[in-house]
């Protein structure tokens, strides 16, 4: 080996080690997730990425949407009409009136006996009768 190149090689190694030591800094961890101290503006981005990757389908949502599609417009209209008629029947109690309502599924009799309200619901299919009594109403 040639001894003339050793001082030059040593000088190059010394310069290289000084240059790398001068640029080294301390590593600092900065969290991304706002739950762990990261920037709060990252929350929406993280949530959107997670939802975009989620390929799981909730069976409860699928059942709800298929139930809506299974009812026809006529069935929904009938249901809303029955609900409105029942509401009107119960509103008439405030005026001191009683009454009854009959549908394909049930028969409802509403009787107001001076503050004691009695609602009798009869299931047409089974013949089962349910009575709801409320007392202390002021007509």
C-alpha cells in the first residue's frame, strides 16, 4: 500500500464524519391522530379514509331499506291515513267526545267517563282484546 495516500484518506474520513455530525438532529415523534395529540384538522381526513376502506355492510341497515321497498305506495298511504284517523279520534277526547275506529287489523273503542279514559283495542285476526285505562284526565 502507498503511504502517500494515507493522510489524504484520513482527511477525507475526518471531513465526512464532521459533515454527518453537523446535520444530525434529534428525532421527534409527532402523532397524526387527533385522539393522541395530533392536529385536530386530521380527524376528518382519517375518518373519510377509514370509511372508504370499510367494506362491511351492516345487516340491520339492509333489513330496514328492504322493508321500505317491500311496502307499496298504497300500503304506506293506508298506514298514514289510519294514523291520522286515530290521532283525530284521540283529539276528540279533549272536546269530551268518544268514538270508535275500525280497520282491517283492529277495532278501537275510546270511552271517556268523566276523566277516566278507557281505550279498548281488539285484534280482528286473533280476537285478543287489550284495554288501556288512564285516569285523572280533565275533560
